[in-house]
């Protein structure tokens, strides 16, 4: 599964989640997945280096 597919699944789950605790868990997982996607895109574009600076 790609990051994009995972994000879409999480968004669908979020729309159908009624329990506040479940919604918050999905929101956190969605935020992390979106951050992972941003990092992956930045690495592809060469605007971010994944190696530590030291």
C-alpha cells in the first residue's frame, strides 16, 4: 500500500468514526502519514536530505 492510499483510507475512516477517542487516534495517524508523505516528496525533489547533518 502506498502512503497516498493509506492517507485516503484514513480519511474515509475518519468520516465514519463517531467515537471521539477513535476519531483522535485516526487524526493522529493521518497527521503522521501526511508528514511522511511530505518528507518523501521533499526527498524526491531534493529539497530535503534524509541523512543527519553530522
